[in-house]
C-alpha cells in the first residue's frame, strides 16, 4: 500500500495497525516512494557462550563409528 505524506500524517495509527498485520506501507512524497513503515522488532539478548559448560560430555569413542552404520546413511535407496 502506498499513501501520500498528508494521508500518512492523518492516518498514522491505522497505517501502523496494517503494518503489524503484515501489510507493507510506503509513504510517498511528490508521488515517489519516500519512506517505508516497518514493525519494531526488539533486540534479542546477546548470546553468552558457555551456558552448558561442564554439563555436556563427548564420549571418548565418539569418532569410532561402525562402517556399516555409516554406509546405511550414505546408501541410495
């Protein structure tokens, strides 16, 4: 949906509701696209590595996989 600047000023709340429902809204100035209204997405908290430190272990034989088992994943059926 494209609206002119004057219409956007007078109907900003309605346009905001449309954007929240997923409809793209472009504000035009002198008939040319000028601004796009997009919904605000809150910043996600920054990931902190090490959350599961000392809670996960990898067995010593992790890389020792039977060739038959590997072949069963790689075979063409």
